[in-house]
C-alpha cells in the first residue's frame, strides 16, 4: 500500500492518494462508497490491501446507503488552528454505517446544533463543498446530517 504523501492542498484531503481515491471519486457523484471484498462481501474500512476476514485482495469500491448512527462526536468551539477559525463551532462525528456498524466514518456533522446530538442518532450522508478561506479549491465530501 502507498504511504500518504505530502498533501499539497492541506487542509483539504489528498484526493490523489491511491488507497483513498475511490472515496473522493464517489463523493464527487454524491455517492458514499466503501471498499467491499469481492470474495466475502465484507466492507473494509479504512482501505486496506487485503480483507481482514478472508484475505481477499479484490476490494472494489461499492456504493452504500449513507445511512448510519452517530457513534461519537466532539464539538470544537475555540479554533486551535487558523484554517478552521471561520468554521467554529463545528462538530466532528464518528458514524457507524447501517450496512455494517464496524465501518465508522469520521466527518463533519451538518444541519444540526450540538445540543441536538445524542448517541445512536440516525444520520445520513449529505454532500457539501469543503473549502477554506486560504485556499481557492473546494472539494465535495460527505458530511452527516440528522435524519428527521
Ligand atoms: Zn473478504
């Protein structure tokens, strides 16, 4: 597996890093995709060179529903780092996917106040541009919003 390389657009994610490229290609189509083992169908996240259950090495990106449950979260009210100063308060969540709760994705939470959040809250992926004031690039990524 490739090692992460220098990220020229940091704090935007590196969309060209081979193991994660499929994630961002799907997000650009407003789809959430996770590598799925072709042999045993297990979702494998974070991307790995082989399936941890069966050792299969064919792990094509497969669309998933984007539905999940809020596993944990943290709200940042005081920016510790300049690029995020314009975004406070913001909440980063860990979301367990409906298809396999072992798959937990980290992303920003959208369309909710921190006070609304609770464990196991139903959420779904929404696709929004991620941008920072110091960069002229934006990238569509999945955030998670409460399912009401
Ligand atoms: Zn497998």
